[in-house]
C-alpha cells in the first residue's frame, strides 16, 4: 500500500486553547444530569511534581459499538462516549461519564472497560495517547492492550475507586519521572 | 494474538518529537520511558461524530460575533481536509482559535501588553462538507512575544483542532502565513524536522478566492491520519 498523503504535522495546543475548545466542556456539563453516571477525576503532574494547570484531556469509549462504526451525535451535536476536560489551577480534571462496559475486541472476546485518553498541553508538540481502566474488573487480567504494558507500569493505567458505591474514580497522570504514566506510540 | 494490528507510527521527521529542547517547556512535560505499541482495537478504529447542533450561526465568521467589526486585516481562510489516500474527510469538526490583530489573546493568562479588541473573541468552528471543504472569515492575527528564550516572538498563526474519521485521526496543529520571517526563528514551527512536512503548515495566498476591495484569502489543506476505511455515518 502506497501512502500518497502524509498526515499534517502536529503543533502544541498552547496555553490559550480554552478560547476555542471550552465550549464543548460547557455543553457537556449541561447535559450530564442522568443518574448512573460515574465520575473520573485526578491530577496531572510534570517531571518536577508541579501541577499541569493548562492541560486538555479527551476520553473516548467505544463499548456501545459492535462494528467499525461511530456513535452519532444527539441534537446538541455532541456524540455519546466522548468527554473533554481541562485541568484547573491545581492541575485537577474531572469528567462525568456513562460507565464504560466491556468493549468488543474484534475477535469475539471483550476488552476490559476503559477509556482511550488523548492528552494535550503547552509543552507537548504532539498529543499523548493512553488508556484508563477500572479497578477490580476481572477482564483487566486478560485485556490484550493492558498486557502490552510492562507489569511494573500497568498500575499507572488503572484508576482507584474513591467511593464505597464504586462510582467515583481517581486517576492521576504523571508526565515524566519514576512513576510515569504509560503512553502509547503513534 | 500473533496477527494483532498495531497503531501506525508516523514517518520520522513528519511529526515533532515529544521532547524538543529548543521548546523549553517540552523538557519537563514529555515522557522519557519507552512508548508502548498499541494494538488497534475497536476503540482505536472508531471515534466520535459531531453534529451541526454544535455550530452556531456566526461560528464561521469571527468578524460577526460582536456589535462592531474587529480591527485588523480581514481575511478568508479555507481548504480541504483529506485522509492519507487523498480522499475528502466529510463531517470533520474543526475548531479554531487565535490572537487578535495586535497579537493578544482573549485569555486570562495572556499577559502581553497589547490591546484587547472588544469586537473580537478569536474562536470559530465548522464542519467540513461532502468534499471535505471548510471556510471561515476572520482577521489576520498578529505576532506576539513569549517567554521561551530572549526576545522570542511567535510567528502569526491560527490554532486548528480537528476530528476526522476515527479517534486516531485527531489532530491539533497551527496554520502559519506565507512570507513570515519569524517562522525561521520559531522552535514550535521548527519542531517538525522534515522540511516538506513543515512547510505544509504554511498557508498559501489564494488570489482566486480573495474578494477585490474586501479581503485576501489563504488556502490551507490538512491531511488526517487514516485511510478512509472507517465508515463515516451521516451525522445530521
């Protein structure tokens, strides 16, 4: 297969992205009032343990898709399964989301519940790709993607339960250092 | 899982490195441990589709969002969004943001001593048509100083965020203007080492689309990752 068109180069999202991208966060906040939602929250830190106060995070969950397809938007133009967040002055982010279920792997088996996460910030010339999984999901032990991650780093992709009811989860991102979050190549 | 497809890696030089020392803030924010090969599952092969419900009636005209006209040089920006086979990406969400003509962003952390324009917010969004085309009207942004190194100035640019077919097509980039001598001095622009890939971020003056006695036009085509084998449903 010959690639005729090389993908355009990435450039940093910079410190001012809220001008163009905040509208979707606000629109999501208005619609997420249904019960049965989970909350995922955490902190982002850099090499020096300093909070990353100007990061953009996007979460994608394909658990309701059974084939090569997309989830269609609702009347407000927002698709299901996609969530955008920005960190605040303390480096904290938070989303409210439909609880991910097991997503088809494509070979008849299922992946452990997860979000694919895209991470953007000033200082990153191209975005980072990672995944977040949930604690005590039996499928975590057999998830084909999680098994690609060295055992010693696997915990960096698994959120902690923050509530007895198991609907609030905590997941921190470490951009660099000994406990660096596992990121995927692209 | 011997036959597992994995996520495609960019051709060397056509994308920036995560750590690029001339861009000082990359030093503390880029990963150092090895990046991990990602199996391409349904999660990676699918993606969100955005609908026109997200687009307001002046979102494609940044000069119409206030009572008066913003100051500065009025311009048109347009182009096509294509996939790696050169096929149009229709239904792609494009979000743009930029500084005003004086080089000032309407943002609380922008401390540049240049005036805000009460008639300019600097945000727009649109969805590509069946031929992958987009079009918007704005004013040409100014250059502005930043703290990366002594006397550092960003070349004039417009930020672009795009969603194509599938989450892996996601791209955030910047569009530059032709003939700007600040590009040669800018570590962000020069983080793309492949010259032809770098120059594709510079828009082209397009006299055909310009309107005499009204506005110049700049053409800027964007190629997103993916081969169009992800079915892309009608979103509206």
